[in-house]
C-alpha cells in the first residue's frame, strides 16, 4: 500500500507543477482534466500526511518512554500520546485503504433513471409514481436538476413507465444502487376486503454517456415522429412532436414525448439511447474481465429483487444487505441517505475484501 501511496504523492506533485505551466493553463480541456485529477488525488495525499504525522508522534512517544528515570507525570503523558497515535494510525490506514479502492469512472456523471410498472397492473403503476416522487425529492434535497424525458401516465395518476435524467455532480454514485426490482406490499384503494397486495416495479439506472465515449453512426438510426399520447395535457394528441429512435443494429428503441419541440425530444431520446448502449457495452466488458463482479459492485441486474416497501408495518427492507428500517414515510419522501450510505459501506467492504484476497 505504501508503494502505491508514494506514487500517488509523486503524481500529485507532478500535476501541481503542470497546472502552473502557461501552455496548460491556456488549454482549457487539458487544464480541466488535470484539475479534476488534482482534486481526486488531494484527499489521498492529505490523509497520507495525517498518517505520517501519526507515525511520527508514535515514534517520538516511544523514544521518550525509552529514556531512563522518566518523570511519572511525563511518562503518563507520553503513554497517552502513544495510545492516541496508535489509534490514529489504525483509523487513517483504514481510511486510506478505502480511498485507494478503484474508482467507478461513472460516479461523477449525470444519471438516467427508467421506472416501469411490473406485476400488479394499476397498483404497480401507482407505485412507479411513488418511486418517481421519492427520487425527485431526494434529487431536490441535493439541489440536482430533474428532466422528464418520457412518461406513459395512467388515468389514476401512476406511470406504466417514466424516464428522466438527474443532472448533478456525483448523481450516478448515489443512484447506481437503485437498479433492480422494487416490491411493494400494501392494501390498494380499490381493495374492499382489506387484503394486502404485492406489486413490483423495475428500476434501471444508467450513467449518461458522453458522445466521445460512444459514437453512434447516424446511418444506424431510424427516427419516427408521432403524436404524443397519455392521460391528458394540452398538447396531447395534437402535434407530432414525439420522437421514436430505433438503433437498427441492436433493436434498441427509445421514445421521448415530454417536450413540445421535436428537436428537444430527439436530443433527449439520443441521450437515453447512448446511455443504454453504453450500459450494455460496459456490462459486456465487466463480465469479460471480472467473474467476481457481483461481490465487488453488486449485479445491477434488473431482474434482481432488491427492496421491499411494506406499508402496513411502515417497513423498508433492502434484501442485498439485510437492512430493515421502520421509516417508510420518510424514505418515500426522499430521505434515502441512510439506505444509500449503508449500501456504499457494504460494497466498499466487499471490494476491500476482494483486494486483500488478490
């Protein structure tokens, strides 16, 4: 680990020097790239300095305690200093191990979320609406921007499906654990005998892909326009502003009808298409290089049941980590940090274990 830390410090110092060069400062793209690298290396270098200071304090305390005829009070101070230094060394070492874990290159990106009602008909569609509201409120608490791309609304106010983008630094790092099947257990308003129904909703979370990361040949695209459809709205079924984009080689189809403008709908549709294709390429890449991907970052499998929301008991259970919280209302109101932080801690521990075994 210490060899790696020394190389990080050397790179940090090298980047710092490069950032002062006039030719780098005048090159906006290179300057931004180096500034980003510098900011990513800074917490590692600062923590390493804290570790070195703690080791220096430990050595000084040991030298004092080795002196003959040491005053009792002075000895007690040195022993306390030694104890504190040892505790700090352990804490800083663990923190550095986490900081040195491989970073997900997508973590700082915007995120595209697609929610679809599964088993349960109208009840599933209503819960899809609840999840959209939950994610929207969480994003708003982080001051992130939300843009709906496509929504297929039902008469009762739910969604058969809804796609939207959340723009904000680090958005993907927080939402990436939401991919999978979300199960709801509650008594529907239409249930006359008070029976609990179980419905499911599928959530797909995709990092926004930059054009430089994934080029799409325009010749591979089939673009159709059609009239918007849905439960209502002033321009529904009146203008052919909705866009359907088909990627011919893969058969991937994306629809966008949230905007009045064909141009804006096309732009949003292409962003979602690029994200889906990028996600598929990344999945193939991950499977090729990491058979133990599940233990490192979770499967991200959309068929995997990840969480249950039980209304009668006010309970939310994340099945991947065995976390149960009796705060359903708060979570559905966007208070997701405790759940997300627990997932991050779990997967970091899994990654640490994997790194140590290699």
